[in-house]
């Protein structure tokens, strides 16, 4: 059986995802992870390769199974919460350019009726909207085309107006009719601007922003009786059969009328909607033909907007099936150590608090354990293995960060430390001695290989160094701090492997993730 997943299903999924993110019962976080993905000459480890940065076009493709999902949690470093300020729907970016032919909006593009300029069978793949140089977005309602001139004309006048009603953009007579939709806000430009995408406002259907509200309400045909804006001349007819006048648009809606102009030969040369009506999903112009069928019948196609009218629901009108998530990691908090490295970017939903079943809700988190050292012989190096002799054996971890000022070492423990050299379940003589995951202890036993002594007297969240109080980001007890989240919880809904990035105090990491539904 032939079947499709419709565009509206994808748009609905994008809407549902944003609603889920903004639901106060949920917590979504962008996280960075895996500080030691492997390199030539260094141990590989589970989920790594010796050629991580040398694979053509991209690092290792992520694996989607329960084993790897747990591994992504284990090697995560820190996360930033996703909220209404850093998530937006986006659409493909089409910049207005002079002397370019654009497609007009039509509700009936298909394999049999592709968009003339883009050659697309889908409206949403057609170039039927633009963003101008001032970040104002317009939909092209008409491009001067007809059945005898399908490509239409080239656009010469850049649309700049913000009127509620459709209008020509200038005085060139290029034949274009544009409908203003919205202007991308300055704050959204700063966070979300991209060469590939246009950012849409959030909450279009409920926004109380005066400009959005005016556009939305003026487009509502149930109030303004203005649904249909364009009647397209597919065939102008002829043979003296048609005359200038105003005619009803009938169908499953009511109230629409179109004024047509015919030449002396009875050919329809122009149309103008004088009443848009409401409730149409299709329309037929009643040209008052009587007697026998016309020998050269006209074909006029009322163009049906989505929903109640152009501008009422821009997510449907513009095909918003993509979501952009933004997160910034800087040096504003000790949760985001600037000496960390990372090679994975992910999104996790609803991680729980450490040692709790409650969902974590703070704006950010560190998923790293931490040790407050009182002294070291040599400074720890990010990516190296550390050990401590503890009750029952040896605790093992990888260094994720070391702060020379506070002497706080941050680490994570993943299965690479506990498998044999094959990094899987192959039997070896080391299973008994290193196969069990053990926690670090607040004791006199030092941290190897740095001969690091734990500051067992330190308890709290801040320390004072040279008369400066420093917030360490997490609570320590006797020199040790647990991750702020339970790393075994939360759903990993996105993972991306990247070339290794080394953080620096002089740089910020702006992460932009595009999710396509």
C-alpha cells in the first residue's frame, strides 16, 4: 500500500517538541562530553577510535543502542538548560535578491503541478517567501505569472513595508504582491542567526506582542471575511464568452467575490479579489456561463491560504518542521571549566538529581565528580587516568578538568577503565582487580599518578583564595563532591560526535543544534 508521512505531521511534531521543552514538568539540557575520544598513540577506550579526528568528513558516527546511551551519560561533562529564550522554530533561509524569480504561494503544488521556478512538488521546498535586508519576512502571494507565463516575472523591488494588507513593494511594476509576516527580533538575531535558516517567533498563536497580534488577528477570516487573496488565471478563455464584472467564488466556503477584467475578445486578462470570504478549502469562480459549455473555457484557480488566512498561523504557512536549540558555555561558572575538552554534543531530557528521584531543574549542571586537593607533585592532565586505593580495590577515573587556582580536579568514570584492553567483555586476568566500579574516598590515600593529597578538611561550596571568595559550583564533603545529576537517568534524545574541541578562558562555545522532524 502507498503511504506518506505528511508535512503537517512533521510540523505538529516540531510544535509538540517545543511544547514539551517549555512544559514546567520537563527539563531538557544541552550537554558537552567525552574529553578523550582517542588519538594516534593513545589508548582508545570504549566508543573511541585512534583516528577520531581523521575519519573523512566527520568523526565516528554515533551508535544508537542502550549500551552507548549509557556511555554517553557516563562521559558527559556539563549541561545547560533549554528554555523559552534558547529554542526556536526555523525555516530554510531565502534572502530577497533583486532580479530573481520567486515562486508564488499555492496550495496545490504536486508532482503533476510543480512550482515553476523551484521545480518542487512540495510547497515547502519552493521559494515562495523571502527575508529582506532588515530581517523582515514576506510571503509572495503573486509573482506576475499565469498559465501562459508560468515562470512569472523577476522581482525588482525589495519589500520593506509592514502594512497588514498585501501590497506591491515598489513602483517598478514587476507584478509582485507581498504579504508581510514578521520581523526577526534583535535578540533572536544575536542568538539564532544563521546563513541557512530564518528564525520564527515563539508562541505565534498566543503571543500578546502587538505587532504579532495585529498580523494574526487581521488574517483571521472568521472575523474579517478575507481568506482568499488571489485568483490565478490558468486559462484566460476567449471567443467573446467572458466580460468584465464581479463574480462569486463558490465551493465549501462563503462570501468570496472576484472582479475580473476581460478584453474585447472576451479573454480574462486580470483578476482582483474584492471579498476574501471564509471557510474555503477549494473554490470555483462562477462566471455565469449559460446555455452550452464554452468552446474555450476559462480556468480560474482561487488560491486557498492555510488555516484561516495568510499570517494567521505562520508555522503551517511556512512549513516550520525544524527546531533550533541554542546554548552558550562560557567562563561564568565553575560548572563549565575552561580547560575542559569535548568531542560530543547532546541533549538529555529529565535527568534526576544526584541521590534523588527528583528531576533536576536548575539552569545548569556539572555531571562530573570532583576532588579538592591540598597539594600535588605534578599537575593533572585532562584525559589522563587517575587512581586511588580504596576499600575493596582501586577507584579509577579520567581527568576532565583541573583548576590550578582552587586545586579542584574534576573527573568521570566510564567503562573504558574497567574492561580489559579489548574494551569489551573479553575475559582477562584483570577482571577481578579492575572490573568493579569503585568510588573515590576521603582518606589519606593519594591520587595517582600525581601524588595528590585530598583536602579532607574541606566541606562546602566556596573557598577563599588570596582574600577572594570563589564559588566552586558544587557542594563538597570532606574534599569530595558528587555529580549534580544522577548520570544513570534521563533520556538521551540527540547525540553528535565532533572533532575534539579544547576550551579556553578567552573563548565561548555557542552551540546550535538543528532538529528536523
